C-alpha cells in the first residue's frame, strides 16, 4: 500500500474505472487522499478490489489537470484563460448564433459513461431543452449500444439480468468475447472461485484468455472462433439444443411468445446452422460446438457473460439477440445462477444509457415518439419536445463534414482518440464552428476545441454510478473540485447562459427528478441509498427494494413473454484477403484503462507495458519476425507501428493488440464498419497486413 501519511477520516465512494463498481473507503488527511481501501460493506465487491481502483487515483491531483476555463476564436490560436462566466457567455453566444444561422438541428452533445447519472441526465436535458433537439448520444455508442438494442428486443429491458454474486450458483459459465480477469478483475476472481468449486467453463474467443488457465474441477472448453463469426457460432449452439431435444419445453411454453418461438425454431433447425457446416465458417471443430451446447443445456443453471467481443461487430446487435435466444431456449433466465450478463467496460455505461443519452430515448428507455412519456417530461421540463430521434455520433461526424452540423458539446469523452477511423473523426471535429470540451485533461479532442471547461474527477463530486448489475452506488465527494465546479454545475451554468433555467443545489435533487420521470427509478432516492447502501433497478412500487434478479415471473415486453429473434448470419466485409491476410482484434490489460488518460498518470504507470502486436509463431515465422521486432500494421483505413509479441495464445491468421497508449493508435487502422442496428463500430475485426520494419 502506498501511503502519503496517516489518515484522519474516510469517505465511502465508488471506483471510477470498470463496470464492476467496487466500493472504497477513501482515507483522507485533511483534503489529501491518503489511500483507497476496498470497502467490506460494498455490495458489488465485498471488500475486494484490483490494482486500478486501489492504486490508480493519483491522476486526480496530477499537474496536467485543467484548472481554469479557456477559450479561443479558432483552433490555430493559443488558449486564453477566462472566468467561468466569460467562458459560458462565449459558448452560449456561439451556440445561439450557429442555431440562428444553420437551424435548431445544427448543434448537439455527447454524454460520458465516466460521469455520474445526475450529470448525464443534465447533459441530455440541456440538449433536449436549451438546444431544443434530440442530438444527444453517449460514448456507449461505441461499446454497448448493441446490448441496449438486442436485450430490449428479446427480453424487454436494456440491461443484464443478474447480480455478480449470482455466478456462485452457476453450474456452467459461457464467456463470449470477454476477458473478465483483466477487464473486470473483481468479478473475474469471483468467477474463478466458482470454477474452482466445479462449474464448467466454455470460452468463445479468438484468443486464449487467462480464465482458461484456472485449474478447476468442471469441464473447460475453448471455442477459438475466427473474428466476425460470433453469430454463426451462437446459431450453431442453438441448433444443437433444438435438434438434440435439449430445449426447456416448460419454460418456453410458460414464459415465451409461442409464435416467435416457432418461427425461430424453424429458422434455427436449418442445416446451414449445423456445427459441421459452421465449422467451416468459425474454424471451431464441430465436435467442440456440440460438446459446448450439450454442456450448457444439460446443467441446472447456466449463465452467459459477454463483453465487447460480442458488441463491437457489424452484427453486434444480432449476436446479443442470439445470446438471449440461447438463454431462453434453455430456460436460463429469471433465477440465480443463470442469465444474460453484459460486462460493462466503463463505470457508468449502464447509467449513461439509463439516463436518456441516446437520441431516440428519454431517460428510462422511453422512446421520444411516445406521446405519453413525452408529455410527462414536457410537464416537468416546461418545453415542447422533439418527437423525432436525433443524430447518433457517427451521423454527427458525417453531418459535420457535410457542413450541416456545426457545434458539439462533449462531456468527459476523448472522441478523437477512442472512436474508430481517427482521420475521419479529426476531419469532422476540424469542420465544427464551435467545439466545447469538458474534461479533466487537455485530451486529443480538445486540440480541436474552442471552449475548454475543466471537468471534475469522481473524488470531487457527489452523485451515483450504475454498475453492470444495474446497481446504483453512491459517489461521494472527498475533495473540492480543482476548478471550483462539479460537472453537473458546469452543465447547469451552460444551460442558464443559454436561457433555459436550471436550479439544483445538490445532485440528490436531480435524482428526485429522475425518479419522477423514469418508471424504473421511481423508488430511488439518496435517503434510500444511504439506508440500503445500494439499489438495483427496477426500483419502484412493484420492487421497492430493487431487483437483484430480473424477469423472475414475466418480461417487460408487450405480452410479458420472452421474444425469440431471427439471427441470420451475415459475414462482415472485413475478411482476410491477399492484400490484408490477417484479422486484427483488440482488448485490454489489467493495470491500464481504456486509452490510458487516467492510469498512465498514476502509480499504475510502473506496470505499464507498451501496446504490442500479439501474433502466432506460425505467422511470425512466415514473415521472418522475432520477438520485439517493429511491425508495420496496415488496413484499408490507415497504418500504425507496434512491437511484436509472439504468442501461442493466438490462433494462426489472427493478431491482437491493446489500445492503452495514444502513440500506438489502434484506432488509426480500425475501419468505419459498424453494427447494422446501432452504429457501434466494428473494432473487433480489421483485416490487416503485417510486415517487419526497421524502426517506428
Ligand atoms: Fe475498480 Fe473495476 Fe477494479 Fe473494482 S474491478 S477496483 S470497479 S477497476
């Protein structure tokens, strides 16, 4: 433990990194944070933590923090430090004149999955009221938007079904496109515990993940499928269940829509979904697919956990629906030990979606075209709301390049670095007349900004985060914000400068407004959170103490039934070719977080490894590559350079890298391909050429 002195008092708050949402005691000496100690009373972590939550908090006091608002007339000019009032007046003036000249739809904003529920709620409210349109989107667009779509279509609610602790009742765990021990370490450890006790493990992933090395009593099976073939694989698993009579007929009869089931059953019985055919698509032996399906379907409780290896594909939404189909047909929904569980990468991905960040949904997943829902919001917000969905992030970029979209407000998201096809994003940002960036550091996006508003870290604010199990956890302020304002206060000030009055004294009042307007949050309040420690939504009259397990008796669909969806496999256009013969996929390491803006400014820096390109010995040998050689990696979108790491974890023909360092620029080579339903980028499969180069 790194200590800066003896603590005098402590404040319980929530980790700002991954979607596990661990509780910590922030131990303080005066205003100085001495250490973060995992909180035994934390409902998500029960006193456990990982190296990110425990040690990576130094970024909050790093010298690079932006400490005052700044403005400039154009992006080739130097920044001028100004007062909050001057910055707000400058931003409001620009936004107003742009709307006057180019129309109401010419501006928009992006919320952050790193900010609190209350802050996210205010940003979308600002856009829908002061801006007067639905041009709001969230960084969840590039990670879990297919989860929102796919689970809504099938299970009726855009959220995972279980608590983390539920895994301790699972007899089989199917992990698809996720690496929990690196990306969700505290939950990964819990899963390991259950595997050691005897649960079976099935991993569907192009790369061998550490979980497969866990010594355990139950079966362990790796399905090393080719990137881009998830849907073929999930259909094949379902095909085995149906053709071998392994379905849960009682569950299907009682809990599922009969006609949707019959349609789906006819679809899935087709011979094109047989494992022997799918082997040719996925590269996974048919016998292994059959064994996996039998193992999953025959145990009393089987659970599915998935990550961005499912969602960040051109068929991300289809795959999420395929996962729900498999859970429904085997009756693995509605009790402990089972379920469909998206592992959320960022601390508040679930919350940012819940809070109405998407351009088609008001808070609580209420569609903007629903006149009753809209009426409720209009009565409280005092405006007439737009009934047409607004622009998604990729549409904003395209419209900016076309000259129709002229101003953007971005809170807590480095879109220039984290969105795909960097060249395209930069062209869009350069086209804007006004870019307002609210962040804690001068990030890559801020290089294109006209207004820079200092953001606050999780240590400097009050609010709530919602983790991957729908658990609303309190975030408590332990030190004053470096620039004097918490993020929700900044948004409120911008709204007031634009002429739409917002008055809140504390985020608890914002939560009260959310509870008034979003039915799933009707029973949530700060008082109840103090009393219970945390609450899992839905929390309302029907579930006053929250809902650890969803869909126990019915689904929130029109007839209360689970909906099977047809999941046709459509191959991605990113295929290995003579010019680009390898398929690149991406992931994370334990000690770093996303693009590293925070973790690289903390003690975790000592564990920092540069991003490298992992490749199979066969592919290395074919190219005369040795460990540590520099490699040029080109795709049809761009080119980058990384060192080689030769690894048996890879399968021949597939290469892998992480994206924690800005210099490596993994997103320079990812393409504009995206999910058909949600536009979530296809980060997880890029056809590339790899060649040895003499130096970077
Ligand atoms: Fe934070 Fe996630 Fe680590 Fe928990 S597991 S300490 S939430 S990064």
